[in-house]
C-alpha cells in the first residue's frame, strides 16, 4: 500500500475528508458551546434577578415592619406625652412689674422701697384662656403679693389654680390650642397701669409646663393681655 500511488492517493482523500469532517464537527461543537454559554449566562441572570427580587421583597417587608413599629410607637407615645393628656389639675404662677409710685412711701423727699410689701389675703385675681369672647379655661387666686422693685416699679405676683369642678376638666390639653389670647387681672390694681413686663408659668397635671411672656402694655379696663400665645403652644404641642 505504501508503494502504491493510487492507494496512497485514496488514503490522502479519506484523511482530507476526515479533516474536513473534524473541522465541521469542531464548528458544530463551538456553536454548541456558544449556545450553552449563552444559556448559562441567562440562567445566571435569572438567578441574580431572583436573588434581587427576594432581597427587594425582604427589604419591603422590613420597611413595612419599621413603619408599623413607628406607628405603634407614636400611638403609645400619645399615652405618655404629658401634653396630650386630659386636664385634671392646673396651676399658674404669674408675676408682673408695673410702673407706679402710688404705694411707694417717701421720707424726706427720698423714695424708700424697704417698707413696701403687702400680702392681699382677700384680693387675688384670675387668668383665663379665651377664644373670641368665650372663656375656655380660668384659673383663680384668692390672694396676691405686692413688692416694690425700685422707686417706680412695683411687682405683683400670685399663684392661680384651676377649679376641680370647671366644665372643661377632663378635656385633652390640646384643646387649649383653640385659645386666641390670655387675659389676666390682679384685683388690687384698680387703675390702668403701664405693665413693663411679666411672665406666666402654667403647669397642668403636675408635669406639663407652658410658659408665656407678658409684653409691655397699658392695661385695658384693668386687664392684662397676652396676644401672641401660639409660639408658646408650638413649643410643647407637636
């Protein structure tokens, strides 16, 4: 065979066709590998998308749980927030400084404030939260105190309490936000004095404190007014 030309030529032809076949098979295998790789890529992407969807779902569930816990906490907080409780008791400490020399004694034409101190045991006053001309809540005092600060300034102070039988006892404290102004009167003051300054400190139920500053003003019909009360409410009522 190795010495026969025709036989060798036939063998060469067979080998050539086998080589062509191998190339064809290699191309088919390469194409097959391409589709397998493509399928692997698709499956990996689907798996990754599935993992991402699971992650997103878990994140959504976690966010829902967090929101639910926040709402539950807010609801529970309402029951412990002293400023959202029903009003049971109330007390207000009030002081004002007025411009006056009426009761300041003088000796040898020199003003003396050392002796000016009065406790009006039967003349106190009242403080009211008002909307329009309607009283929402009133605290009263049976007595008050008068003390000279300097030659032309007298201090009045009193402690006002809420009547346990007031019609608005039991209402949520937030109803006070409906008030438009505060009105104050000290019984011993029988004229319209110039109020230099003052302050009101209200404490409800023993632990809910609200403070109001009394601006400079001339008393009207013996009454003192605090018009800007919203800013004080905004500090405590959320």
